[in-house]
C-alpha cells in the first residue's frame, strides 16, 4: 500500500472506499477506525464490508463488527464517492 493509499484511508473514516487486493478481490468497505504506531510506522484499519466480489470469505458478514485490513495484501484504495452511504 502506498502512502497515498494510507492517506486516502485516513481521509475517509466513516466513508466508503473501494479496495483492491493481490488476490483479485474488489471490495467496497466503510472505514471504521485507523490506528498508527509511530514507533514502527504501522497502521491498522478496521473496516466493515459493504460488498465484495469474493463474499464467500466473509461467512459471518451479517454478524461481524468489522475486519482488519492487511496492508501487504492491498493493491489500491480509492474513495467510492459515487456509492450510496446508507446513513
């Protein structure tokens, strides 16, 4: 994940983003929370899945509070401005 991807996630807390992964997944997620460990420059992102082209891996989707984003598996992140937000 590039620094601009990280910034995109930080700028879109409680908004929808489109995430593409190395496994070919394309998902739309609502960013819930971002942490940053300044000692080792690591981030953790908690997100809620809205849709995915690989929904079978989210077998507990309807009961999950969120998932943690693995930066090493992420190819790109971009705002999903055109999608409805369901607030």
